């Protein structure tokens, strides 16, 4: 990051336990990058879908790099209707999710999301998601495949200036 860069909170929401969907909308275009931090638990162990601007068409690709301590590998998938985030949101274990969205307001490039993850009992992963759209990101949705976000789970969207 450039010297003097800061994380500026744009919005924070806390789950009530009655929904599996969190949406940040009306995201201003005044930053260079975004960082989304989620901390909490869910009522069912499964993964989360990440979409931009309500786009549920097959405009997403995912590349996953992983290491288990005894093996390394990678996978790639194209033409998804979301970016898949984290398989193991165990409903009793606190989990933290971080999503970096680079160059989100540029209207001449596709949008890239970086999702690092570590589960010491299983593997360390780094996912890169691509949204094949040149539209500026104005909303981000996290949706559970099954279950709800447990009450008290928090979600904060930050803008990064001069990244």
C-alpha cells in the first residue's frame, strides 16, 4: 500500500440470526479498493456465495490454490453465478472471512477478489475470484448456501484510499 493509506469504514452490520444474506449497497466510488471483513458463526456448516451488483448470471470465475501440509494443488472453475467463499463455516466455531476487491470502481476492467483462508486442521487456501464485468461495484452480497448467520456475527466494509 502507498504510504498514508487507511482503512475507512463504509458500513457495518450485525446479523440477527434470522437471515442468511448480508448486502452492502450504495457503495461510494471514492476509494481505490475495498476490504470486507466478516466475523462470526452460522447455523449450518457450508459455504457462502459472493456476488456483485446483484449479478447472478454466469459471469464469475474462481481459481483456488491450497496446501494441506502434505500436498499442494490448485483448481479452477469458470461460468459460475457467484464466487464461492469458504467451505467450513462451522456453526460452533468463530470464523473470520476477508475479501479484498481490487480496483472496484474502474469501469474499464473486470473485477478481482482475493480471499485468503486458513483452517489449521485442514488446509491453507488462497482463492482469486473474477467478476467478468466492467461495471463499478456498487453492491456486495454474501449469501449462505444453507442456514443463517448467527446473531452477533459482524460484517464491515472498508474503503482503501491510495492503495
